[in-house]
């Protein structure tokens, strides 16, 4: 097994474990303050947020791929030009999207049986911040500065937790929980700037952005496929069943996501390693090592979720959510396949050639 892959995966996964503690404290506080019914509404909004922020993931992956090539050539000026161009385009796209989602907010709220459309509008604002953060994080990942990436991940998650507590104390409830995401994205976005000083633009010239947007589109389609598998069922449950059942479903899904947190850490490290290599044998070796880590992690987590689901539910959500235990048992098993699929898709994306 590659020493660098294991070391960097362990570093990123370690940050994910630390931030996951914050994430689950966030979920526990939200669930216990809101109760099953309102938590079901929050779960539906979170599924909507994850689906709407898919472009951010696509932007981050695309930047990582191209920056990894530029970084290997130490062409930091080109990286800076890329960052400036994408930031400008994201602000334009995000503003248009916010206007559209604001106009459709009443219809979306009615479809999801949500009383206030302001929650949907907050999601629109959050999308802008998520895409801006994705640009900076993609640069850090492409430059293989995994310590900075890990630290920023922790800053984002703990900022979200503190903001949640403050906003709940102000009585904002569901809106406060959603708003804490956008504010945390913005804080994490600002914290990266000291670490990308070397990408400051010195010589201005036209940078070919078309192929980057083409790659963003490819990644977006892949991310939509994965995230719809994970999050679309929550919206269906909310539409066809009660908010209470949706709350149980959301609680089980949030616990099952622990597996994907670990897989994401491995995938984040694998992506730039594969993207910068030219030799297919070396690429396959990196993927094989990553696959061993993913399979071992996802099977172990599925075993725990199947063996003691009620213990996890009881510890994190309380007796009100014990009915989510049976759902968690099968979600843990499903995450094995989703984890492998997630890794394989990222491997195929990383292999797409620069000139394509």
C-alpha cells in the first residue's frame, strides 16, 4: 500500500472524524430541539440543500484536477487566474440561481409541505457560499496541501455548530439550522486565503476555461447520480408519508453517512494522486489501494450498524427516534455499494485527460 496514500488518507479521515463529532452534535441538538416532526422538515430541506449544492462539488473536483497538473509544473500564476475567473463566474451564476429559487420558493415549500418559504430562500443564499468555498478548497486539494484542507474542514464544521447554538438561542429553529450552513461555508472560505498567497496573479493572460467547464459538467452529472441515490428517497418519504417518519428516515440516513465521510476522505486523497499521474499502471495501483481502504471501512461500519442500530440511535437521538433503528440496519449495508460506486466514479473522473 502506498505510504503517501495511507498517510494523507489518515490525515483527512482524522479531520473527518473530528468534524463528524461536531456534525453529530449538530444533528443531536437539532433533533432534540425541533422534535421528530420539525426535524423531518429539516431533513427534507437538507436533502434539497445537498442536491442544490451539487455544482459546488463539481467545481471543487474540476479545480482539483486542473490545479494538480498546474501545481506539478509550479504554474501558480495560472492557478490564480483560474481562481479569479471561476470566482467571478460563480458570483454571476449564484445570483441568477438565487433569483430563480426565490421566485419558485412558494411552490417548492408547498411541494415539500413546508410552512415558510424563507427556508428555501436561505438555501439559495447558502448555495453561493458553498460554491465559493469549493473553489478555494479545490485549489488546496489540487496542491495536495492536505493539512490545510483538513484544518479548514474542522473550522467549517465547528463554526456551523457554534452558529447553530447561537441561532437556536435566538429562536430561529429550522431557519437557524439551515442558515448556519451558509454562514459556516463563508467563514471557511475566508480562512483559506492565507494559504493560497502563492497563487496571486502576476502576469495576466487569457486562460482557456472551456475545457474546465466541460469537465465541471461531467463531474456534475456524476455527482447528481450519486447524490440522487442518497437523498432523493428522503424527498419521496417526505412527500408520500408523514413528517414524523421522515424524521426517523433522516436520523438513520445521517448516521449511515458516517461511512461516506470516511470514504470521502480516501477519495479526496486518491483524486489528485491519480490526476497527476500519466502511467495507467500507477493509476490503477493507487485505485486498488484506495479500494481496499474503502471496502474495509464500509463493511466494518455496516456490521456495527446492523449489530447495534438502536444503541447508536439512543445515544445520538434519544428514545423518541428508536424507530429509526430498523431503517439504519439496511442503510448501513446499502452504503457499502454506494461507497465503492463513489470511489470508482471519482477514479474514472480523475483519469480523464487534460486535453479532453
